[in-house]
């Protein structure tokens, strides 16, 4: 136990090679030590050897199946290498063992979205929000899932909740603007996108969206000015300026 504590202390302090040596030394004496296998797997993943990392974490889980953090970490690396359905299964195992853990539920929701299971993802995000009502990230990601599921009015509510929790969250304003645009609430959409670029002046996608919304609202001079400011929009700006006879 002392050897594991020492290796974990090195790991937590960023002394990765010393931690790695500690886990390997422990495994020489106890080849089936699940904590050492798990943490050594985490190190291999961090060093770019995902295949070895997956193998080690799976060995840990074969020995100690009721190991929620190992299931969670296995899910994270499986997502990273594109094995999404397996990642979902890993996060589901973790969530079964720790059903009130917001981090695990959030990871599960993200994986479910990538797997196209939007209703299940929305349910998982809602659980995260109930556990951590102050999480702007959870509200933002819930908004994305609701938007992708076509539940636009609910997405608006979720984005507004994220903004209430974190008023300078530019991505939430931009996402809100896109959904309001799809609802044909163009004035509100433009206001949301304008706030996004006020928060992050270099946020080109939001500035482009703002410009196009302003043009649709017949606010041509403002729209063309925003197009001029948006990177990569020079050709569009030139053509639009000619079309609207604005220079």
C-alpha cells in the first residue's frame, strides 16, 4: 500500500516517470494489482500509447469489475480513439456503480450524443443539471443535444440558463443565436450573436452569423460592416456590397 501511495503522490505531482516506475515495480511483486494496472494504463494513454493503456485498464477491470473510475477512464480513451459504442458501454458501467456522479453522467451524455442516441443523452444531461444546477457547461451541452434533437424551444431555455450561470459564455450566446434564427426570431438572434462577438471579438463564426442576420433584417450597412470584419469573408463581402450598392 505504501508503494501505491508513493506512486500516486508522484503521479499527482506530475512526476510521471517516477510514478510509472512505481506502478511497474508494484506489478512485478503483485501482477494482478488493479489500481496499479489502472494507473499505469492512464499513464500510457497520456504518453500517446492508447492501445497499451486500454489493455492495462481492461486487465484492471477483469480483476476488479466494480471499479467506476477505471470504467470512466476506459470510456474516455475509447472515445478518443473513435470506439464510441464501447465508450458508451464503459460509461454506463461507471454510472451504474456511481449513479449520482456528475462527471461520469456528463461523459456518458457526451458519448451518447456521438453515438446518435440523443434522447438518452438528454436524459443524462438533465441528471447532471439536477446534481449540479450551477454547471453552465452541463446546461450548454444540454442545449446542444436539444437543438440536435429538434427541440428548439427547450434548447433556447437551456442556453439562457447557461448564460444566467456564466454571463460571459460567448459560445452560449452564439448557439442561442443559431437556434433563434432557426425559429425565425431574427432580431433576438442578432442580439445574441452581437453579444457573442462583444465577449470574444475574434469569434469569427459568431461574427459571420451576425452579419448574415443583419442582412436578412435589411440592416445592410451594419451587416456589410460585420462581414468586412469577419476573417475569410472578403469575397462574400465584395459581392454583397455590390448587390446592396453599399461601399
